[in-house]
């Protein structure tokens, strides 16, 4: 079964066309344009809803599906062991073949017993492998470095270092234990990532079994001028429980923090400290163990905006065969002016040919309602949305998402569903490009012209002529 998590950055981008604009007083800014306001007035509300859905999917799936860092080779203890075993075995196989020709081991320097550099023109890089071995302890270090990448590759350097206990024998790998893995990837100028440094320390385990406890760290550095400057992830794996923390440093000097903790009994907590004073905290009971789960979530906002707090709570079930999620939850939104708004949200997941499809239905107490469909595919996910306002205004959207969490969203607004079915032209249409934290820029057009749109991570928007 293929499982893909809906990441938070992906969820932020989904909801672009459902915005909520605070009408400005600047004469260059748009005022009293009802069509533009309807095209954006649900943004913050739906952002919080789908943000919660992402967290629900994560916590209901349990720690094995949730606690992992971004590096594909160091994401969890089992993946790191598998990658390390391949790297180690490949190096030792080459070493043995070489030693058969030379007639034995020859220490080159310190504990370095073998080294080879090979040009691989078909693959488009040069590869150097080294094996260090301490005969007194039976421990080895295997280094594999790929460099001198050709033009078709974005990588400039790909280095892996595996620490292993070989139990005193270079020839027999049946009792080998992987102790740690370190990786460094450097990218060429023009790539959206500059450098990635990842490592994992694996606790002792029985040879032939899979490790279950470890600690991993990953640092991602971005080029100057990027939206983010650095991302740090730290994960702790402890035999079915553990935690994951993520810290992001942005180019403007601001920071954000996320953390989720799983207890051995499947319960846990999560928290976020977003930029601009937004705070999120919650509790959950995972559905992984018995197929039944629940969650609560409280989001608070600083003064000066529209929202004061959002409280959400719900119950879910998970299908044992494919881990599909089913359930519903209620949302209560309190505004700073004393207004209280309520929503009901239902989630239904299914799998078709191994790909997940999620249908989210939202009903508000003002009579408006909508549906968002998230279809998983090989390149990520494609999202389509339909929203009907209480007065009948009809909004359609399509969105595509990219690996770094950014998104491209197109939307169209019609006077009514009947107008859409009749083939009438939309009264508003637009295109937004989003950064991973839901800030971004775009344009919107109506019969009176085209407008520039700025979307801020705190949920505020500005529309100018």
C-alpha cells in the first residue's frame, strides 16, 4: 500500500481561493468589490480546517507513519539501516574482490584498509569508496562519495558514511550491526536547496532484526534570496513511540516551531508556534492500534486580527485493510468582536489502485458549504474544490503542489452554479503562487480589470489595483 501524508505546507496552498480580506483604506487598494471579497472571504476559515485535517491524518496514522525526517535515506531507523546495509555490502564486496587479486589486507594509513575511485560516465559522476577497519574492535567505517557530477545532475556532491560493528569478521555480514549513518548532499547553483546534512544514531538491536530505537537530525540550507534560509528536523524513535520537532528560519529573520509527541499507548500531543503570534496546541488518541481515534485542537491568534480562537474536536475510525480514515469533527470560531461561528467537517478516504483519495465536506451555520477532493498521484497530489456561498455564489479551484511545499492555484468565481452550468463567463478568476507557509502573490481579474494580490502567512490579504 502506498501512503502519502498531506503535509501542512500542501494544505495551506489548497485554500487560497477561499480568502478573507480585511477591507483597506489605502486609495490604491480595492474597496467594496463584493465579487473579489466573495472569492477570498473563506480563506482563513478553510486554511484552519484543512490544516487540522493534515494533523488528523498524521496523528491517526501513528508514529511509524508520522515521525520521520525529510532525508529519504535517513527518514527512520529501518530505512537508514536498509540504505546503510546496501552501502556497506557493496563496498565490502568490491574490497573482497580486490583483496583476492592482491592476496590480503594492506593498511594504507591509520585504519584505512581499502580505497578505490571509479569514473562512471553512464551514470554521470565519479565515485570514491573507502573502508576503515579496526581489527581490535571489529568496527568499520564505510565511506561512499559521489562527485564531479555531469551537467544533467543537480547534485554537486553526495556523501554517505556508515559506522558498523562487523563482529570481528569482514567476510561474514550475517551478524553485522549498523550503528550510525551520516549524509551530506550539496547542490549546484540554481537549485532550490543549497545543502542537506543528515545523521541518525541507531540503538543496539539483534542481528537480522530491524532496529526500533534511534535519534535522527537533518539540516537543510537554502540559497540566498530563498523564502526559507534553514530547516532543522529532530526525530526520536523509541519502539512505537517518539517525537518529531521541526524548526524553520525564514529569510526575513522570523522563525517557526512544530513538535509532535507519541506516547506508548497511542495518545500524544502536538504544538506549533507559527510566525506572527499564532499558537496551536492539541491532544490525540491514535487510531493505529484499535482502529478508533480522537483529537482536540486549539488555535489562538494575537489581537489586531479577525480571529480570537478556533477550537476543534472529533472522532475517527481507520479501516484495517488500507488505513483509510473516516470521521467528522466540529469547529467553533470566536472572533474578537464577540461573534461565534460554527462548522461541521466530514472526512472520507479511499484507495484506488494504491492511490489515496480524500473527500472533505464542510457545512457552515450561515448556509454555505463546500467540498474539496485530494487525489494522490505519482507527482504528489492534485486538488479540486467547489464552494457555494449562502447567496449562491459558486467558486471552483484547481491546485498543483510541488516537493518544497509551494503551490500553484487557479480559481474561478461564478454568480451561481446555474450560471456555471449555462456556460457563462466567470465574474472573477485568478492565479496564485504560494510559498510553503501559505504566504504568496498572484493576480485576480474581473470585468473592471486586473488586481495584484498579496497573501500573508498570518491570514491577512491585500488586493490592489
